[in-house]
C-alpha cells in the first residue's frame, strides 16, 4: 500500500509518501494504528485528519484496499 502524507502530515513524518507491506485490506482503525506505530508524531493530527483511499474518504465501517493509494489529509484552511 502506498501511503501519501499531505501538509502537516508530511511535516511530522518527514516524508511525502512511503510504501507499506500489508497482506490484507485494513480497517480505518487498523490503518491509524499502523500509521501511529510508524510515526508517533502523527498522533497530534489523527483526530482531525481524514484518510482517503481510491479517491474517496474512508469512514469507520469501510476498508482501505491494500492495492490502492491511501492518503492522510490534515485539515486545510483557505485564504
């Protein structure tokens, strides 16, 4: 699974993207657990960020397809 980090998520992880080796699709909860295991600093963004997979936002009762890109998208503000 390729994971993309946008805005502040990229800042706290120190990367814009990375590949995760996963052997099955992940629930949103499992995805966040893995993200926080890899990058504990994401904890400050986890409660306010959205996760997208396959060009759609993922909700609690959906799975992230391990063959699709997943993205962590922190809140943004316009100006």
